[in-house]
C-alpha cells in the first residue's frame, strides 16, 4: 500500500531535524494512507525524536482545517506551546 511513497519516506527518515515534529493526517485521505503516516511516525519515534500527531479521521486530503477548524486550530496551538521554551506573560 505504501509503495508509491516508500522512497520519499526513506529520504525523509534520514534527514529529520531533532526539533519536535507534528503530523496531521486522516484515515479518510485517499492520497496518503494513514497507515503510511503512522508507520513514518513510529520510525521517527524509534529514533528518539519528539513526535506528536493527530488523526482527523474523516477529513479528505489536506482538508483538515476546512473540515474541523476549531480542532485544527487547537492542535496547532498545542504544538506551538509545546515548542515554546517559555510562556509569554502579559504586562
């Protein structure tokens, strides 16, 4: 099932930076199967990288924001906070 993108995944797996990673995907995606994304995430985690992910389950390929705007925004906000070294306080 993942044959079409196996070469791309091999290149990406070898060249990932050590910064946190966040993958948004969907089980309903007909372009990139969720199993391929999940396999890639597992590989990155096995290398000791900090990886977060969210499966939107029902949204089509690259349509997560349009299908779930509030959830999408919340997940991006969570990831940004995870990556921020300090919390900005208002004066």
